[in-house]
């Protein structure tokens, strides 16, 4: 496994672009931070480094969807 910093350096830009496109610029930074924290926690348990980009993009997708769901709940409660 490569050091975590190499993973972050290699894919940070792609993850951030995806999150901006998915949740918008104003919320992307929070999702970005959540993505990398989740990846850091899970990284020691990862057994295969064959497709790290897909792995971290999946985490980013899930964090974005969590954010969208929370936002929908907030909007439905406010209405």
C-alpha cells in the first residue's frame, strides 16, 4: 500500500471536482473533508491497492449522497 499522502495527492483534485459538481461549491469542502477522513480511517484495513481511485471516489459519492439526504430532510422539515 502506498502512503496515504500519496493517495491524497494523486486524487485530491478529482475528488474535489466531483463533489463541486455533485453538491455545489458551497458544500463541497465539507464533503471533501468527510471523504478524506473516512478514507483515512478505512485505509489501514484496505487489503488491495489495485484501484484506489475508484475506492476513494466511491467514498466521495457516498458522502455526497449523505449530504443530499440530510439537506432534503432539512428542507422537508422547514416546509
